[in-house]
């Protein structure tokens, strides 16, 4: 009887460990852009678009970026404003770049700051496809 109880307990423990490992593997990888010179510089944005509640694209000259957010941000871009806020570390070096690191946010007049999940460089075709689906757009003056 004790052997069966120990076997059942060991099996339950093994299943728990396997479930935790599977959950860790399904979480999105966190890999900021490097070097920092490749990151999105808010002071150089020519145009931006809100594709959906968790996706923003931006262009800085010939370079185009895909910014994914950690949560739904339904009011993003309303009022033709969008603010890209870097973390304190990147602010301190004077670049204010968004690389997909902790502490970076995107916000607008009616939307509290939304945490950035990732930032990646995309090609022109991807940018144009996403731009066609955008609900809000803006350009720098």
C-alpha cells in the first residue's frame, strides 16, 4: 500500500515538473535588439501606425520597426499622438532608444503606458502589409 502511495506521489510530482517546464518553454523569448545603435530612436520617427491593440509599427528613414506590446492597449493612437518611452538606462546614455527591454512603454493621450514586449526590424514589404491593416496613423511634422 505504501509503495502504491509513493508511486502515485512520485508520478504527480513528475507531472507537475513537466507542466512547469512546458509553461516555461511556451513563454516568448526576451531578446532585445543589439547593438543599441539598431534600436528604435523615438526622435527619428517619420511615421507610425497602430496595427492592433498589441502591435505598433514605426519608420525612421529607411529602417522599419515592429513593436509588440505585452497587453491590449485599445486607446493607443487616438488623437493622432503616440509616445515611445525608453527605459531609464537608455535615457541616461542620451539615446532614448527602444530595444525591447524592461521598462519601455508606448502611450498616447487617452492610453496609459503599455509595456513593450519586443522590438524588431522588419522589411519594407512587411511594413507595408501591416500598415494597410492599421487603425491609427501618424507622421512627424
